[in-house]
C-alpha cells in the first residue's frame, strides 16, 4: 500500500507530537547541554532557529532566567512567559543573540558549512552556539546516501565550525540508545493513528532504520564560541 503525499504531513505531525525533542537526545544529555550552555555574563538573550516545540529553548530560558526567541515554520502551541515564538524561515532571521541554538535544522541554509557561516553572524561576540546535525559515522550504502544526502563526518563538521570562525568547547555524538529511543518514540506516534496507511509508513521507517542507517548516521552535538 503506497503512502500518499497527502498523508505525509499528518504522519509527520503525529510522529513529533509526543516527543520532548525531535532529535536523538536523551534526558541526561539534555541536562548536560543546558549546563554547558550557561551564560558567561549578564544580559544574555537566547535564540533557537528551528526550535520545534520549543522544549530545549524553554529549559535554557528557565534555568538561566533569560528571555528568548524561537523561530519555526509552523505555529508553536507552547505558552511561555519567557519565549516569543515566531512563525517563519529560520534562514531569514537577522537579529543576533548571545546564546544560539540550531538542532537538526542546518539544512535550511543548505548544509552544515553554510549553516555555521550564517550562525556565526548571529552569535554575538563572547556568546555560545549549540549546533547539532547529522553526520556519517561510516560510509553509507547507496540507499542511505539517497535518503540523507552528502553528510560530513564528525571531524569535518567540527572543522567547518572552525572555518566559520568558531572555537569548539564541546563535541559529542548521540549514543545508539538515544537513536533507538528516538526512532521508537517517533514511530509510536504514527502507530497510534491506527490506520493501514500509517502502519505502512511506520514499517518503512523501521526497516529503513534497522536495515539501513542505524549506526551509520550519527548525530553530532557541538558547543561553540566565536573565535
């Protein structure tokens, strides 16, 4: 049974609805990243470009008593006293902040190198950037490369950050268990729809992960500061 384009939007919404983070990010790593992103001075403002449901941005603002902006293509339903959410293209945002977050959204600039160059312009001097995106842990099959495109390796991603004008403060990757939990929870949202079309889509995603990109595609986390 083919999955039609008209169904895809609903499937993706269902997949993300129950996720705290739409990325392979476990609670322990989330706590650690918030700690590493602590402001180094007063008067900081946070900015999350491609903020998803705003969870990570909200945690940063609550932990450090900050105000912030979140930019996302679709409306964010979260009600927040600290964060202003904006509907729009993250690539068009032009106001810098001291604490900038970009998780899994480097594609809006065309890839990691272009994203890092753009984010350098948006990270205030002395500030911090959390950049996270996919990379190849080992050479992919043709099918996986067709699915994910030309991703860099983790070292190449770090080097692109340096070339963009950053110094790395922390470099890590999601553990396989974080990937397994993310993929399972992502599919569970689709399974809850209970339709034959949803099950076909969930089956395709499961097969693509377990027989394709599990352990091949990594997800890197870089905490950076402008040089």
